[in-house]
C-alpha cells in the first residue's frame, strides 16, 4: 500500500516523480501528491483520486525544483481527500509516509497543547510537526530526525524535505520498505526498486530501523542505534519493460497470460530433470528433523497455503497448521520445538505476515519464506528462502504470483516427503514429470479465454455468486470467489462442496450462479452429487472440469469450461486459470477498474 519516491537530482524533477508514482500505482491508492524545494519554498501539489487528477493539477500549476518527494496514499487515518493527501508540510518541513503511527493521538495532543496547528486528519502530520518543531528551535535536520524517530511507534517509511536545505533528503524505515537508488550525480528514495527502475538499477535496501541522509556530497546510512553503516548496493535487474502491458488491455490480463512462462521459470529453479529430483536452495537446517509445519499468510497467499497443507499431509504425512497472519499472534499459538514456520507473501513486506514471522522466530521456529521479492524484509529474515520468480506483478489482484507460489509449495512438499522417507525415487520422478507438464497444461487452459469471455454475461448481472470445490479444489473455490469480489465487486463466497447442505444451500435460487470446480478423479462423484443438489433447487451451474468430467456431469449446466486432463498434483495450477479469466472478463463486462480495484492495496504494510 502507498508509494514513495524521492529525487535529489538536476533540473526540474516533478515529471520524473510523477513517472515514479505511475510505476507504484499497482500498490493501490486513493490520492497523490508532489512537493519540491525551489527558491526557499516548499511547493506542493495534491489531488484526490487517480494520478491523472494530479497530472492535471500540475499542468495548471507546474512545479520547479531539483529535489522533491511524491506519494500515492491509501487512506488509513482520515478520508481520501486532498487535505489528507501526502506530502504533509509545515513552514519548514515536508514529508511523505507509508505505514501507520500508532501513537499519533498522544503525540498530536502534545503538539496541539504547544500551539501547533494541524490541517489534516492523518497520523502522518504529527511527524512533520515533530521534525519541524526541532528545526525551528535551531536543531539541524539530521539531529531533528534522529531525535524524533524513537518517539514513533508503529510502522513507517519516511522521505523528508527541508525548506532551508535544498540539497538534503532524509529517509527512514521501520516495518515498511524503503530503498536508496544511486544514479549519475543523483540519488533517489523509493518504496521499491520498481519505482526507481527508469532512474537506476543500483539499489541499496535499508534494513529495519535504518535511516539515511542524502546530500550532493554523498549518502550516509545509519542503523537504529544511530551508528553509520554500509548497506550493499545490488543490481535490481528491473527495467521499464517489466511494467509494459504490451498488447493486453490490462496488467491483470497480461499477468494471467504470463503464467505458463513464469511457472516454467520458477519450476526450472526447483526441478532437476536429468536426475528426476526436486531440489531446494541451501538452508541452515535439516528438513528431516522438522516435526510440524505452521503455514501463515494473507489473502490469495493463504489459499496457496491451504493447497500446500493438502500436499504436505498427503506426500510427507506431516502435521500442518495454517493461520491467516492477522490472527496468528493473537491466538497465542503453541509452537513446539522442531517446527517449521512457513510464510507466503507476494511482496515480502505484508505487515501482518512479517510480524507473525518475527513472533515465530522468537518462539524458536525455523523460518521458510515463499516470496516474489527476494530482497524483501521476509526474504532477508528467512532460514530457507524460496523465491517464486514471477517477476513484477502490477495488477492488485494476484494471479501469476499465486500460481508460482503453488509451484514452489509443490516442490517443498516433495522435498519434505523425501526427507521423511515417504517418497521413493520412482515416486519423486513421477512428481517431477507432472510438475514439468504444468506450464503446457496452463497454456491449454488459456486457450479457452474467448469462450470464457463469451459466458461472462452469465455472471456479470448477478448480485451473489457461489464457488464449490472439494479437497485442494476447495481453496481454489475460495480463491475464485476472492478474485471475483476483488475486481468485479460482486459478492461471492467459496465453500467446501460437502458443506452446502449445512447452511449455504439456503441461498440457492435461479438468480445465483454457482461455479463448480471438479476435475475428474477420486473426489469427482462426491462433488457432482453436491452440484446436483444445487441444480435441484434451481441453481445455475457453471462446471469447470475436464472432458471426462463434463461428459459425465455437464448436462443441465448453463455453461461448462473444459480443462485438460491433469494429475491431481498440478490441477490447482491449471484450474487457477479459468477462475482468474472468469473474474477478469466479468469485471471488464461491468466496467470496473480491473488493475486498481477500489479500496485495495497490493502491499499491505499496516496491520
């Protein structure tokens, strides 16, 4: 959520700041703003709504200045209005902030008691006043920032400008990511490497508690103890091509169609085809000694974890717990010695999941992380880092990151099974062969795009939609419902098919489409039995199955979507495609903002 970019450069930087914000739109936002320092003035432009509104403001009132900061805001404290948009400013200081200042209320009360006047409802404005107050009292900007950082409780990434210092930019992070970019005689701050991709690929990631002072003479990073430190400069490898929609109408559509390629790339890192083995990156512990797995994730990543739970239990016979990250710490889970805590995240910065990771670490668990950003906070704190190699995912609703997570989790399941002596060489070779088939099968599934587009009208007019599945297809039903909710704003729910008769069947009538995910196999007959209960009560069924399944149960359905016949292990990867395409085409039919759905953020960096 939210996005930050700062530039200490040459010439007017406002247009480049806006370009950086465009690259951060995928994170989700509801207002935007820019501030520069020019001729001793902090000059701001802000607008609510989409970035084009800010662009129009800048066209009417351009900004000069060779140093500036910019921000896309996802509202937490205060409505998404212009007055609440970042940057926030006093007479001396302007800043942008990702995260949340949990103790802002007592700080605000304290500042107001001293006569400070607030112009917004945000938690962020207290930081501007705290810094400004000290600068006005004669402290240097560096000393002022150093003094106030310990007073801030919560999570933050900050970029700060100073009216009297047009060659100074200060950044700080605690719980929210922030990177420093090094260019030719220019230096940058950004929420992530993607924001800085057109400017530089030379990136240093600030670590937890770090803050940085950037001047034209150089850059100095300090740790949380205020000691000067050096952080490694890496090459991000991200270019402008990474965020080009190509011939696709939306980023989400592009990312759905990229899945066969990125899943193949991901599996290439884990499959040893010549040896018929599944391999993992180096780790600091022995998988054979793991006694229990605890999976923690949010949203779509949680549903990937649900599928993994089936795999871990089936192949490795390993006991598995699974929690949504926002609940994990607060139920005080029992974490016994010999446990592996597995965290799944697209960004590697999700606040709930990162906090859960640190709790598990404190409880003596080994830490494994499945993540799409190998330089993220979670990745850097892992004992076992399992990258997904999906590439930048711009659409807020996750697609290719999800299927790449499934590919990695299948590889981990096979390794656990082998480590526990539950997998013969022949069985492992069979798993390798089936996983290697997944990209081609997914490509086959994409071949039904036009057919799915043509049936979108069967769902787009509905008020409520239900998704049903059994076994690993149950989390796919949950994921399908989530996708539809996220981008079309239709109320949708996923259910375990056998649970329909325990309450949800009361919702069935002729106005409720029911999406049934039922590949042929051992669970098919039971799922079809539940589907027939729906049809008997007037429910309009769309069946997603293979040719054999549709031949057996397609009669009476309002539509069918035929998938290739695949092994149950890779069925979740393949069946993800039609549920994604259906949600996408329904949203397009309804005319919603597919890539940036309302109220949602890509990277949720507050709890």
